[in-house]
C-alpha cells in the first residue's frame, strides 16, 4: 500500500511573515479565471476524466468483508473496476 505524503503545515508565524497587502477593488476587477490566464497550467492540473455525459453506472452503498476490500485494493489503481468485473463474471454477465 502506498504511504501518503505528509502535508506541509504552516504556522501563524509563517503566514504573518508573508507581506501580502489586500487586493484593491481595481485589482480584483481585473482578475481573470486561471483557465483563461494560464490554460497550459490548468491542463496539467486537470488530469481527471470529468463527469460522464451519460453515466452508465449507479452509485450504491455496499458492505463487503474487509478481506475482500483489501484484496482488491492491494492490486492498485482500478481496483473498483476489477471488483465490478469479478462480480459480473460471478453472476454470468
């Protein structure tokens, strides 16, 4: 299992050390969304698929044995799709 990276925590002293005056009304009015100002950076950050146009699957709540969940999670990313494929095969779909 992968270990999560420790989050960087900033103290109040760290935040106070940054000299950042509030933006003026004129500066706020001139701001543009990041997708317009730097689309190449947004493209790097947005690597997810996004919502499906026509969802083919339904979200449900399902209780499974912990061993079953750990078995599939240990196989890495995509474990839920593999679990779905295993269930489909078990019921003959």
